[in-house]
């Protein structure tokens, strides 16, 4: 077969939030960057009927603002988080004001953030996005990695892989992963509530898993809405998914409580299996893993996408520094530095979310009493509480 040869400086496999953010961060350099996105352009530009959303922490918002992404126009601010144990007395409230901040982060619809990032990419002359394409068959040369994209052979110094948890390229590179199945499903939907959310994110821990209602953009008629993430053991979740909307709302009102008044409307629902994932290595020869391709965490704290954005920010800075010095930005020493910088943060977050989910998703009495006493102690221990708030914001 005849191959047309293309030689971009960096190839990014995956044009979701993390891959697009990396490419945008490289957009102020002379490096020629190509993003390869499996979805067609019209799919990326279409609205998401599920309105899937993420909590973008303040640290990630600062990174995105620096890329020219108008995140303040896209998202709904979170000023406070209220977390409580549905079965007992434990409760904690995290307030941005306690660390002198206006907000902890913003609830941003994933698709809208992707679209904003792609608009930012369109204004960068050194970045091209190839829609409806896939990076395949990596093989290695002396100082390059070669891949196939739509019948073309591309040679590049660095292949950055942000394809998601089921990355075919990660498998092709032979990088194993450690997975932990939580035996839970996460049910997502947008719900209409009676009372304004007042920019408060609620999370109630149940024996079967956490239920979160997060502040969201208003309904078309101006009524208040929340983004719901209900994580529950698989049999419970399947029973919930089988209910008609009216029955589901009855269960939701009974389970969540009166904080937002009556929950009276719901959009399309979907359920996804929940698991943790961590790659044995983030790097291969001239290749590097980012975001969910490298690590996946439980959604209970909404931290997954923030880890991926921190990956993108870290890698972009290392690549830009190497390019400014005239060094090779795909060499193993640089990639090892990226892994060394990012692995502790990712592993700590994975361990924390895993531990919190397992701690609260049970009703063993001694454990329950200890966790609730811990929550109360944290509520009154201001240095500890402020540390948690800064962690939630993704800042030091």
C-alpha cells in the first residue's frame, strides 16, 4: 500500500476534554500538533441529550481560562458542598469563603466544554483536528514513532494518548492496567427542583452508594435544575432504571430529602458501570497516556476530569520547555519526568475516592460510628477543613 507521509511534531489521539486541552495548551508554540478524534465533527458539535456534566475545580478553571476557554460562561458556580451520611449523624460543609475564594469550581456540561475547546483549537494555526479518524498500528523508529491514520503514515516525536478507559492504543502498546470493579452503576440525569440550589452541591452517602445533586443551568422556563449522579449497587441501580419517570422521582425524593423541595421533573436517564483503573506505566516509547487512559476514579467527588486536565497542563509545560531549549520533547527522560510528577496525585486521588466509597457504602455499625465522628471532627477542625477545601478546588 502507498502511504502519504506526514510529520507532525505531536500527535494527540483523542479529542475529548483532555486531548483537546493538551492541544490547546500547545497552540501557542511552533510545534505542529494534530488531534485525531474518532467522532465525526457533527457528533462533537451536537448537543448531548443526557447533558452529562463534571465538576471543574478552580485549579482546572484557571488552566482553561489561560487557554482562552470561556468557562465562566459555560458553567454553574459551586460555592459550597454539603456532604452527609443518610443513615446517621455525620455531616460536613465545605465553603469557598473559608479559604477566601468565590467558588470551589463550576459544574460544566462535558459536551459544551469540548465544543469550546474545539473552537479554541480552530483559532490556532499550528493545530489541526482530524474528525472521524483513528490512530492505529504504532511502530517505532530510532527517534520517532510511526502510526497509520486514514491510509496515511504519520511520523512524530510524541504520541499523546487520551482515548478514554478502553484505549485501543494503550493495548497496542502492551501497557497493562489494574482495575477494580465497584459492582455499582452510576445513574445520571438532569432533574428539575422546586427550590433554587443556591450554588450548593449536595452529596448524600447511602449504604448502596452516594447520591449527588449538583447545581446546574436553569431549565428553558427558568426553573432551577440539578445534575444528578446516583451511584448504587448494580441490582439496586437496575431496579431504579426499570422504574417509570414518576416512580423514579418518588424514590429520588424519598432518598434525597427536602433540601431542594420537591424534585418534580427529570430528563433522559442513563446508567454506567463504575470501576477504578490505573495503568502500570503512563509512558511507552515516544508515547504517553493522559486522563482516563492512564487512570479512572469513582465519580463520587467529580475529580476524574480534573486529574486529566492536570495531566494535560503538566505534559504541555514539559513539552514546551523542551522545545524552547531545542531538546527532544518525546525522549524517555522527559516522559519519565511527566510520570513522576503526575503519578502521586493520581494515585492519591484514586486511593481517596476508593476508600471513601468503600467506607460509606456499608452499614457496619462500628465503622459507621467512626466515619461520622471523623466527619464531625473535620467540621470543627478548621485547618483540616481548609486543607480539604483547597484539595477540592485543585489548588495548594
